[in-house]
C-alpha cells in the first residue's frame, strides 16, 4: 500500500546516535522495549559484521576460556545482528539468564534488580559505522558480544545475581535510615562503591588464566575490554597498566574515568572468587563499611538515588 502524501516515511536505523524509535520510546519514559529488528539498516548490519570480524583473533588470544565457550554456545554470527529471542533460546536453559531489550541507561537499582531476576538489560542500538572504536554508552555489540557470553557460565551468573542481592540489601538498609540527609549521604556512597566494584570486575576485570597460573598469565573477562578492539590487548600487554589483586577496600575507594584506556585493573582468581567477593561486598555494605568511600568518579545521578529510594524490597 502506498503511503498517503503527508505520511512520514517509517523511521529506520538503530544507530546509537540516531535512532528515532528509541528517542520516541524514551520520550514516553519507556525503559523496557522489544527489539524492533526490522529497523536495522544495511549499514547497521555491516557495522556488526565488522565489529565481530575484527575481534576474532583478539578474543582467541586474550579472552577468558569461559567467555570463549560462551561465544560458541550463543553462535553469534558476523553475518547479521542477533535476534535477542534467538540468544535467549540458547542462554536460558544454561543459567536462567535472558537478555531484555532496553532503551539505554537504566537507573542503577532497576539495573541491579534485573540481575537478581536473571534479566540483563540489553541495548539494541549499534554504534555509528564511522566510530567503531570508542563509545561512552553501551550498544548491542558491547552488551551482546561483550556481556552476554559470560552469562552462559553458571559461576559468573551466580555472581551477577548476588550483585543484585547486594543492591537489595542497600535499599533495605537505606529505607531503615530515618534521617533524610544521612540517608542520601550513605546511599550516594553505597552506590558509588557498588559502581566501582562492578566497573573493575564485570566491566574491566582480569582473571588468572588458571588457578595456579603465574602472576603475569592473565585473561580478560570484563565486558568493556571484551568489546574494545584496542583496549583488550592494551589491558594485557601494555607495561604502563598497573594490574593488582582485587581487594575490596582498594576497589570501592578507587575512582575511574570512562573516556580513556584504564590505567589500573584488578585481578580475580576465578569466578568462584568473584562470587565470594560480591558476598563480601554485601557484608561490608550491611556493616556500614561502604558509607564513607572516597569521593570522585563516578558521579551518582539523581535517577540512581531515586531508583533505590523507590525500591520495592523484600
Ligand atoms: Fe557494560
């Protein structure tokens, strides 16, 4: 059927910087959406192919073994952007996790609560073909090729769920704090601590290649590194990067910046170790040991605070 003369052409393209479908959903304050697959342009599809294609060697060389197994299990193809439904058909039987399409930024309590329910908020837009390397916000390549393969691993999946439980503990604790000023002060510090922990593990974590591996024998499991053509090798090879054992006290007080390669990274021994560390994080939080972490990055947004204050907790 021909369009009437004044009917606007359907909005096409799901490029991070230009996606009318997403802009409209955001204007309606929608967070959870479906993946409007028919809107991907040929240029979007070609970008996906280039992003996947150029990472193959680097993933093989620097990626954690569990990540590589996850890539196989999900059968990601450079030929086309995946349908989240297809991803979930492979993923859900393995760990109960699923990828759930979102419009972009999700306030931090809602994000972490999704993890508790084994849902991973997943961006469906893809970066501009002219800017393959750096992108401050997530896109489907970062989320689906960087994060989701890790969710096929049961030990890693449990660590994410435990992270969500930690956020729930923070929400309960803050609800029990009567003084309004103290409530916001504590919550700001708690959110900053959790964001730093998440950043230096789930996003930029390194792991020993095997339990008894030499100090320098490291692999990448953090999704920010796994989705960066330049930084994945820099994280492992560059002599100027400081690589330290993961210590909670150090990590929760360590500011980070998102607009350049990370000068400092933290190493865990295994995903069981990561799971134990998240448990320790929660214990620290409940004991009030995350109420006064060092100031600095990241900034805690109003929407993040509001999401914790509005949390329906059990
Ligand atoms: Fe991420």
